[in-house]
C-alpha cells in the first residue's frame, strides 16, 4: 500500500485519479441519499443550492470532475519527474480528504436508525 502511495509513475497516477473520481461519485450519491432522509443538511456551503437539483448535482459532481481529471491526466503525460512527484502529493492528499468524507457518510448511515427510532 505504501508503495502505491509513493509511486508517482504516470500509470499509477492514472489509477489514483480514477480512485479519486470514484470517491467523488460516491460522495454525491451518499450525500443525496442522506439528504432524502430529511435528517441531514448539506454541510458544504458551495453545494447547498446544487443539491436541490439532481441535474446540477450530476453536472457539478460527475461531469465537471470527469472533464477536469481527464485534463489533469492529459497534462501529466507531458510532466517532468518533479511535476509528477508534486502531482502525486496533491492527488494523494485530495484522495485522503475524499476518503474521510465518504467515511463520514458511512458513519452517518450507521447512526441513521437511531434518528429514525427517536423521531
């Protein structure tokens, strides 16, 4: 696992971008599911109005990140070793943040039955 994190080869960075994209998709799915329960609110002030519409949520959390991550990968193809190493640090950091966000969603799902029982 540590080797995967430290490796900044183009192929490994492509895999990390894919993992980041999947975490981004699960974030919006979990968010919308939790919001539909009526027990939760959107904590991200930048997404409050976007989650009111499935179309806006889809565009902001599915289409836009796909385009941006493809662009990043395209740019990484011509990056030098230092740029690849720095990109690896940033991509890994962002992935850790999204992993924690998804983990928090799973925690909220696990305590949801307590809210339902007490309402």
